[in-house]
C-alpha cells in the first residue's frame, strides 16, 4: 500500500496512490509504504530517484546498518515501533529514508517510510496532523513527530502495564492464593514483562535514532531542541521501566512463593499421614507374625483388641500434631 501525505494550510492530508501517473500529480513531504509491492517500489524509484534497499523490511540486520548516510546524501534510519494489541505484543521495524543534501533530486524534503504493518504511532500522528494546523512543516518534523508520538505511546502503554500489575498485586497479596489464581497471575506478569522489555528496547532504539539525527546536523536550532526534549522524555520513561521491572520481579517471586506454600501443604498431609500410620503398621506387623501360639487364636477378643489398638495408636499422633498446630 502506497500512501502520500501533503501539506494543505498547515494540515497533513493523506492520499492513497494506485498508479504512477497519480503519484506525479502530488508534491508530498511524506511517502509511506506499507508492505509495498515491487511495482510500488518501482514507482518510487522512477518518480523520486530513491533506491529502496532490498533489506528494508528485514528484521535481522547488522547494528552498523541501522543508521548510516549514503554518498548521495541519503540518510537511512531503522527504528522499531511497538504494537500492543492485547494478544501478541510485538515490535515492527520501520526503514526511514531522507535526502536533504542534493537540491536537484525530486526527493528533497521528502521522508520515505517502509514497514510491514500499519502502526498505532503512525495512525495517531496522522489524526493529530489533520486536526492541528502547523504541527508539521517539513519532512524532518514528520520524523521528529513520529519519535515524539512513539514516546507518548510508550508512556500510555507503560501506564496500562502499571494498572494491570496493580490488579495482580491486589489478587496475589490478599492472602490465600490457589494454584489456579497463581498460575493466572504468573501468565499476566509474564506478558507485562514482555511488553515492558519491548518498550525499553524501543526507547533505546529511538534514543540512538535521535542521536544520529542530531550528529548529522540535519536539524535546525528549533528542531534540535525538540529532539533534546524527546530524549529527556525517554530518560523519564526508562526510569519508569526500571521501577516496573522491580515490581514485576516482586510479584513473580510472591506468586511462585504461594505455589510453593500450596505444594508444601500437600506434602505435609502425606508426611503426617505416613507418621500417623507407622504405629498401627507396627502393631499389624507384630500381630501378623507366624508365632506358635498366636494371641488372636487363643483369645476370643484378640482381633478386636488389635484393631482398637491400631486405631488408638493412629489417633494419638494425630492428636499430638493437632495440639502442636502442625495440622493448621
């Protein structure tokens, strides 16, 4: 899917392109390619003279290939963006391409983005740019606005993670926790830990991208200050992810501790039963020995006496354990 974005009266307007002739009628500042077809990539190359790398959508790339500048002045930035759909949270890599050095290129002042899926950050920026005139003025501000919106989306997601952990904390720390409740709590905690870890990684990636933009001297003074403000926001979010990691570890240990307590209760029942049955087992063994003169055969009440003796020998340890509180 090929979408272009143009500025009209300070607002960002979106157009879906279905042919090369239709593309030639617009002067966009942002060209967004979502799972582009080979034909759409060819349109971009013919109209803008920009080469889309073959590995633009690859997840496994060298770290040195995430941020670099071509000889023709093209800036290449690979950055990850979070998708939290409450089922399978994941990070989607986006390839950004921008050329601001050669005024003869038709791609001057145009940001190109290539990704596999539609991203919540992109949708949020499109909605804001349509409603707020003057939010974006050129391609560089589109990229900065995407990183700024990504930081806000990460902050909202971290707030949701904290709310979920508070609910888990209320259920785990209320007292008695069954195995099923502890199992559900562990599953929820594991998912929140995954989201928190992905956000921390994406924030680190965004920080590196902003640092590359600041070092490349592509930003003016106002945009440079905006990039520094985004990095300060990222610093505060990273400290919050550390707090959430500590909370997750505490709840994980508490849930596993309740599981161990429940297992120990089961083992304690078997231990008490085995100790309580030792005396009657001993009595039964003595009375079952093959003596020449067996008490059971010579005494009419021998068998009832043996049974009563075994029951009393079993109840006595249980009474003692109950008195000591070992059965509570």
